[in-house]
């Protein structure tokens, strides 16, 4: 498999995926976006994985850090109209794959995140940014629009009016602004970013994996429904957890005053 995405799995079930094109500011070309989607799909069948973290490779000395500066415009200039359509469809599908991953996905945003980089972060469940981050859906400055779900996910996260302002102006904004508008949940110093992401991932990973997965399902799909539809959806998701070994283990651990050992069963 291509090394444009580096993979590292910890002993406690955290899969760290690093976009690895630092010489191109981790911009997304066909290879990178297809590889990312395929790895996420594969991870859905590895029951030992509890959380995924996505970040960008560190730059060489003297270069600016990038999570992903968006689509690779050098590649884009060589594509025909039909190839551009195929690329955008691939980007859109990969974002959906990330959003629908079986386990929670954390974006550890470590630098520039423009266009598709911001869209990828929004497809993740949770976002932590380093203080040197610059983000933005900058596509209208290139006479196009966000094509990887940005026009739909941004208003759902920050509200319609703020999303329109940011998309129409193609404005770049810093980590403080991202925190203020609710796009990220935490800002840390660059040297602390991965520690913060791993700390959050471990806080999630210690809980019952089936419960976490069903909670993600209920939130993702219920938030798009009326309450009359969403509450029965939650009820059905809860029912899946009732006959599990993990639920009985949690009750036994509580009674025995010890930490539970969850197996995802």
C-alpha cells in the first residue's frame, strides 16, 4: 500500500493515520485520498481498533506545518474535466467513509488546513487544533465551491450564517477563531497536539466499544431527524447494547469495585 498515508497502531487500540506528503503541504492527490478511504474501510473490520486519529506529517525544517492544504492544484491542472469530476467524487466518498467509520475519528490539526483539509477535519467526529493552525474553505477564491461536503458540514457545525460568511469570503481563520465558533473543541501548543489527541482517544477507548459505536450511530443519524424519529432510533441503538458481554462486565466490575475489561462483545 502507498506510503502517502502512514499507519501506527498503539497497544490500546488507537490507529494513528498520518497524511505523508510534507513536501506538498500534505495536499490531497488521487493516491492520498483513495488510500485514506481504503484504510478507513479496512479499519471497520479490525475489532481491536477503538479510535482513529488523523493528522499531517511534520514538515522539513524551515517549512510551514500542514494538516492538509487541500487539493493538489499541481495535479489538478493536468486533469481533464471528467477527471476532475472523478477526483471530486472520490474526495466526497472518502469524507463520507471517514464520517461513517465504525469508531470515533479525531482530527489532530497541526497546521494549514485549507479546502479539502478543512473538509476532512469536519468529517471527523472531534477536532483538536494546534495554536499555529490556519483553516478555511477557500474554494470560492479559485472560482469553485467546496466539493467534499464543506457546504453541508460547516453550517451543521457552526450555523448557517457563519458558514455562509466563511464560504462566500473564502476567509482564512486561526485556531482561536475556530475554537470560538465551535469548529474545534480544543487548542493546544504545537508540541502538545499529539499528546492531547492521544489523551482524548484513550479516554474514549477505555469505554465499552459497542456502546461508543452505537452512541456515534445515534448522534450521527438522529441529529438529521425530527425528535419523533430520533428517539426511537436511539432506543434501537440502546437495544443492541443490552445482550452484550461488555454490559454484563461493566455491572460486574462496578459490583467488584474494579475497572471493567471490555472486549467489544
